[in-house]
C-alpha cells in the first residue's frame, strides 16, 4: 500500500498565504525610526514581512504592520 499523503486546500488558502505587499524586491527604503541605518534595498516582500539590506545595519526582517518604512528614490549611482 502506498504511503501517499494528501493535503486539502480550502477556498481562499492561496489568497491568505500569498498576500501582496506594498513593497517589491529592488525598492529603496528608509526606516523612519532608525535613520542611522541609512538607505535600504528590499530583498523580499511577502504581505507585511519585508526583508531589506541597509547600509549601516545589514539585513533586517521587518513587519510593515509595525514599522512604516518609507519608499525613497534610488540613489544616483544605482
């Protein structure tokens, strides 16, 4: 007998688990409460979870429901 495992996907499952984000990879951002972090570039964004790499703070995972990241213009040398 096969040990096949089956999963049921209820209606709305994909919409709930693959929410759009207000940010996209490549966006430039600043953290308004942490100006010392410098300019950041979004690496990934899924729903409210955004991962960005900042000039002076490195890679940070942020919840945009808690932190209001500010999208900014790209630097002139990018």
